[in-house]
C-alpha cells in the first residue's frame, strides 16, 4: 500500500473517478464543508445537497455525476454528523465510510484541513475502509488504487504515519479473516516470521516439545486436542536508548471449537477469529518498530487450536502453568485464559515495566459492553493509561473493575484455581483468573471479544469480519509510555 496515498498540488483539480466532499448536519439543514473549489462552484454543489437527499448524518454517502467543468467524473458526498474538520474521529469515520462503499479506483480528498493529526485520521479511515478480503472469491473485489491528497507537509506526514498503522491493522484483519484450514498455529508462526523480516524485530519460536520442557502446561493442555500443535512466539524489539520496556501478550487460538466442552454449532464459524489478540499484538509490534517507537517491546503470541481430538484435555484435568500454579479444568472452552497464563508468567520473568494482554477472552465481554467497546481491566494504573490512548485514537473502551469477591468464583476443590467460574461477571472473573499470573506488575488486560470481529452490519470504516481494533491504541500507548 506504499503508493496508495498520492500527494498532488490540487486534488480537486486533478483527473480522478471521484472527488469527495464533506457535509455537516447543521441546525438548518446540510452544510457543505470547505474545500478548495471556487466559491461559485461550492455554492452550486451545496444547492444540490437537499435534492440528493443528503442531510449530513454520520455514515451517509451519496454519489452523483460531476459538472463537466470539473476534472473528476463523479462527486462523493459524505456525512460528518454534527462535526467539522476539527473532529479527527468524525473525519476518520467519514473517509472510511467513503472508501468502504466506493466503486471508484481513484478518489480525491481536498478538504480544508490544516492539522497533521486530522490528515492522519483521514488517511487511517481511507486505508481501513479500502480493505477488501477477497482471498476465496473467484471474482476479485474492485479495489481503490489511489487516494489523492494535498501536497502540504501536514497531509504528507499524517498519511505517512497512517500508512504504517493501516498496513499493520490490515495484516491483523487478514489473519482474523483467514479460516482455520489455512491458518493453524504453525501457519501463524510462518506469517509472523515473514512479516518481521527486514524489521529490527528478533523472533524466537517454541514448539510442542519445547513447551513441554519449559512447563507451559496451559499451551500444552489446550493444544494437545488438535493434530496441529501449539507454538509460543516471542518477538523482541529493542531500540537503542529505550527508556521503558513493555510486554505484549496475545491470545492466538486459531480455532476455538470449545474442545470437549464443545460449543453449539450456531455461529461457531466466527471462532476462526479467536486468534485476534495475537494478530493485534503482532500488528502493533510491527507498526511500533516501523514508526521507531523509542520503547523496548517484548511480544508473546500464545498459539494453539482448541479441538476435541483423542488427546484433548478433559474437564477435571489438573494442569500446571509455567509459574507453578495448578489449574483444574472445569470447562475446556475456557481455554484462552490457560494459554494466556503461560505467556503472562513468561512475561513476568523478564521483569518489564508494564504488561498488556489482548484477548477475545469472554462472551461475557459482549454481554457487558457490546460489540464496539473494549473491556479494560488490570492493576497499577495501566488500564487507565490504555483508556487515555484509546480515547486519543478514537477507539471505544471502558475500564472495568476486578472485584475482590470474584476470587471465590475461581476457587477449585482440587487445585490452586479453576478455569471457569459461573455466569455472573464472566469478563471480570476471567480477568481475576489472569491476575494469578501477573505478579505485581502494572498490567492491562484488553478483552476484545466483541470489537475484534464485526458480525453485524458494516459501518464507518469497518467491513464484515476482522476490524483491526486496538492496534492503533496499543501503538499510541507505547509511543506515549513514560
Ligand atoms: N473465545 C471464547 C470467547 C468468545 C465468545 C469470543 C464469543 C468471541 C465471541 C472463549 O474461549 C470462551 O469460549 N469463553 C467462554 C468462557 C466460559 C466457558 C467460562 C465463554 O465466554 O462462554
Ligand atoms: Mn473458548
Ligand atoms: Zn476462545
């Protein structure tokens, strides 16, 4: 996607398929927001808005033919809601809505934006929205070939940063959308190796024998039910003069059937996305390295396939996690916390300044916060800092507690803890389980079960399937880590 954004002197006067114009929802009707067209032309186009049925509301897009005096063949009007170019979130979403729905090959944005951060948001939206996952279609999707932006320094710098974030998050989305027959733990390892090639990221891989030797009982226990074995991947990015060291951990269940505690058939196909945490921290690590974030980052991908094969673990099994704690398996479908427990224990061993983990951990996250808001939990101020980063980049998130009384829910009659603890507050009970494996380090746990995967209507820049959520939040958090 390196030449996706092209900078030209006057996008509005350059030959293209569609010139994109922003419309705000005013008290007295739609308002055409400023662009570089002449005043007469702008007035003429503004007078069309009511005829086109444009009100300016969010996610409203309308395409019309362009007056022949213009260099573009069509005009794409997009709603910004009750916002203007001062609002980066509204700009990102509008640009994304355009590229997600547009049939044009070349699009021009000539909006009166001066701020680099807002140009970055526009380019992020455009890049996310242009994503198409057509790997398995015989007829490939039409793709946007280029997005024309002004030649200003703000637009150039903003688009440059955006390009890195977009390609990282779209890698995450590719991994999420890939079905498990083409993405088992070993495939994930190969892709991680390939994507880190040429970047200042070291990669170490533990296979099944090594995981057994290293006493990673969670990865072994979950992975043993599949003929396609589990792996642990460690990525190290260590820039010179790094002040802080963050450990990132991602849940990488390439398919979650539930195991012996089998899931119902309905919607099980979405469980190909149960590796989103691993894909998210991989994307964030790559983006951080490409943007030369001045922090040391050690990333763990906990990769396994949760299947009920002949060697699968059973309810009642007791396993031992890397840090020596024992876990009684009450439900083999609560597998994410088991592989995360090993990876969290390993992260503690390197004594980082902060630990962040990302996981599609619980259906209860969706019950509590819905499909767009990430659940943040943890200790030592880390969840609050992640919340601030999420707000800065416009990704919805909310800090939730880990109430002390939930410890009881994870109590076991036969081991140190049990892996499943009833229906109430399931998201926080899972977080409490993880807290057994993070010592006293500042720690943020991001439960992205809902936001990771759009299984409803497309909206903003999000198509059906993987969303790439939290990649931008993590990178922003790391860049601002003090
Ligand atoms: N991967 C699921 C959680 C999930 C559910 C993610 C729906 C995305 C959408 C996880 O492994 C799981 O199965 N969790 C169980 C835990 C329970 C058995 C304690 C759940 O949430 O039902
Ligand atoms: Mn599960
Ligand atoms: Zn799972």
